[in-house]
C-alpha cells in the first residue's frame, strides 16, 4: 500500500436522498474539533444514547447539499463505546466533495448520523481463547482510527499479551494520536494487561525513534520485528490490516506467503482486514 493522501478511514461514498433510507437518522452537533495539520483533522459529534457499536466498526455520517440531497460517507469511529461522543479522523481532500465540506465546519455545526454501525474489524472475530497471543494493529494514515477506538476500551488490554500498533505515514506532521497512544500504554502497565509496542514509520521524512520505509519492506528486512521487540509467530500472532488498499493487499499476500491464514467465520485464522474505498 502506498501512502497516497487519501482518507484511509473512508469506507464508501454515495448520494442518498434523506427520505430514501429506512435507517434511523439523527442530526448531531460538532462538540470538539482538532486540526493535526492543514489537511488532517479529528472531530467529535454528540452521540445519541441509543447508538451502540463495537470498537473497530464504522459509521455513516452525512451532510445536506444545497439541492437538498444528503451526501454520505462512512468513517471508522475513533471513540470508545463508553464515551458520550462519536469521534472521527479524516484527511481533507481539496477535490473531495464530502471531506472538503467537513473541513469548513466548526463547533456547533451539525451533521447527520445513521444509527446503524457497520464493519467487522473487531477483536471478537478472533475466537481462540487465552491471552497467549500478540495482536498486530497495522495501519497507514487515518487507518489508525479503529485501533484508537479499540485501545480506548479496556477489553483489548485484557485479551492479548502484546499489542503492537504499526503506523505508516509520509511525513512527521501526518502523525496523529501518538501522544494519546503512548499515554494509554503507560496507563495500562500493570499485571494482567497487555504490553504495548508502538512502531512509527515514515516514507518521505525522518524522525528520531521512527523507522523509515514501507511496512512490507520493514517486515521483509526484519526491522519491524526488531523495532517492536516481538517476533512473528504462527501460533501467537494475530493481524489487523487497515488503511490504503495497496498496503492491505501487499501485507495480506506477504503474510500469507509466510503461512498466516485469513480469519474466517468457520475457519479461524490470523488475519482480518477492512476494505476501504
């Protein structure tokens, strides 16, 4: 997967007249907004108390166009299920009809939310019992979003022995949530909780403490395992892949060539992916 400047947490896009869907829709205000750089932002919408989701799922959010049509996109939810807001992490693309509009919004502006979460990038899909497992959360860009949701939820810290977050971006200013992830790791340093390993890699920049290069190249060279301090193992390793489709496909092929299997409902395996745009 290349690190092209595309909103990696965007799952789909379609125009839907507001009255054409039977799903419950609410209109929610923006209650918080943060800009990581001029093109990268996070924001929170008020969360309807009836909106129930699992960490790793995504939501469809919408805007009303000037002609009265509703414009929808699906984004991974960054917030945890217990938090009273819905948080999203997206890249504002100048030619993107939806993200361009979102980039102009401010606190108090409202968006539509379809009250039906979707997606299967959830840890409960790994059915094997016991904590003798290492969870590799591999992402590019805003593909980090569902992993932040998981890490804000206590369940994942009790489920695995090691959690390794791998994030690849182009340049250092494309990094988001790094301070929060490092603080979450510090908060969970106690018996019975997973050990946390955070590996950042840049493809067009350098940063002290970060690797340089694409994720698949770092796997092939052994640099990723060395940086994480965790070895890939067919008995212990479980993988989630989220982000740019090229990375997802390249890593899926690479892992399968090493004997790791896709995780399926009737055939437990090692790899779960979320398909984006």
